[in-house]
């Protein structure tokens, strides 16, 4: 029996190893056949963002403003919406904040919409809404003013401005900072010093009117608008400027007065001309 002991021991070890290998095979085979985890693609994330945008708009329309804000915000977090889609999400975020009494957040969203998508605008019906319409127009006018001021600063960086033109540029800086009386004083000083171009003269007078209306001096504001037509009979505000709630009515009244004065002057001029002599037959 002792002669067979090593052989039997090796046989037992081999059998043990074989059994262990066989036991391992189903486990390894199961892992190999396990399906791979699904891969999240950019296209899938974009589709999700667009769905969240659509859901947010539906929730807004249903008056569920809090959930609308959640979905609209989530749609922007992916960073995969087009610029037009981002602006649309921002628009409905602004609407939701404004109707919920959060005017500062409403204003911020409108501004972001303009910055993301320069062609952003509300429809006539949306623009006329009593709650967010004034906020939207205020943001739009402020951005126009900032762009004009930036253009003026860029020009002054490459050219040496005269004293009057520098006063005008300094006035724009004060206006952008909301320092309206200081801005008004600089504009008036620039006009007194003598702005060379008609464009600069009109610009200074226009912003004097803006500062007067913004400080609720509506009579002088109206008179300043009327005076502009003596320099530029074809003067008009841009749609963005004309829609500002602080001077919309004041400017409309001043424009009507100035145009009537122009027509009366033309009629008087024609009436004072001698009649044309008749042609002899």
C-alpha cells in the first residue's frame, strides 16, 4: 500500500484542482456573457436637454413655474443646446421669475439671452406684457447704451479726442454707472464747448433727455427731445430706445410736436411764396 501512496496523493491533488477549475468556469463564463453598460453619448444628452426645455415650456404654460424653472435650468446645464434654444430657455426662465415676483432674476435671464443670442427679441405680444415687458425693454435699452459707450471708448483709444468730444465720452461713462446728474452736466458742457459733428451733438442732446426722464423731469426731457429736431429734422430713436418705459410717452409727444412744427413751417414757407405767373396762350 505504501508504494501507491504518492501516486494516490498526486491523483487526489489533481482531482481537487480539476474540480476547482470546473467550479470557476461557470463564474468566469457568466461575467464574460454579462451585457456591457450602455454608453451615454453626446446625442443622447442633447436630446435630453431639448426634452427638458420642452417640458419646462409646458410647465410654464400650465402655471407650474417652480418646476418650469427646474427643467429649464437643467436643460442649460448640459451645454448642448443651440444658441437660439439657450435664448428660448432663458426667456421662459425670465418669464417664470417675473411672474413669481423675482424681478432681479428676471432681468438677469433677459440679459443672458441677449448676450448668448444677439438676435434675441420678444414678439409684439410678449413685449407688451405688463409684468415682464418693462423689465425686458429696460434690459434692451441698457445693453444698447453699453454698446454705444463701448464703441465710443474704443474710438477714443485710437484717436485723440477734442475737449468737447472727451466730455461726451466721459458723460457716457457716468451714464453707464447710473450717475445721471453728473452725466447730464458733462453732456451740456460738451455742447457748450462745441461738438464738431452733428452726430455727436444729437447724441449729447438725446442722452440729456434720457437723464432728465430717468430723474422724472419729464417737462425738460420733452423740451430736450424737441430741440434735437432743430439739429436733425429726421431724428428718431431706435426701437430699443423708443420702448423704454421711462420716456416712451414723453418722446412720442415731443416727436409729434416737432413734426407738426416742421409741417407748419413748410406750409408757412409755401404760403409766403408769390404765385407763379400764368403761361400766355
